[in-house]
C-alpha cells in the first residue's frame, strides 16, 4: 500500500529504510523524499516507525558520535517544529532578520 502518493513510496519501502537505520520521519525523508511535499503521509510514517528499537539510538546510547544536526554537549537543542523537524536558524540572528554586513 502507498504511504506517500507524492513520490510513490510504499509501506514496504518505509519499513526497508527503517530496517536500514532510519528511525525518524526526517531520516525517512532523507532516504526517499516521503513526507517532503504535502506532508500528508508524515503521521502514517510515524505510525509505521512506531516506538520500537532503533539501531542508531542504541549506538548513540553506547557512546557513538551524535548524528549531524544534533546539539553539541552543553548546547540547547532547537525545539522541533511541525512533523518533528527541527527548524534551522542562524546563531545570533532573529528569525527573518538579515545578518549584518561585515
């Protein structure tokens, strides 16, 4: 059955990516684009991923390096936005503000 109509991604493809280590909707999106167009499939992807064991989380718990985009020790992580995706804002810059010229 199709999960993502925009890109023709099936439940089995999502499960295959999850078996390969994709533990979040964002990681699924990176692997196959599902959830990056209209966003209507993100909740279904979350349901397919469930709350089961995640190989990457287990590696991190064992001391493996944090994945890219993770907050450095002592640094507060940005709060996730819609669909569990963390927005990116430049440091010392208000959202929507342009950086000062040097």
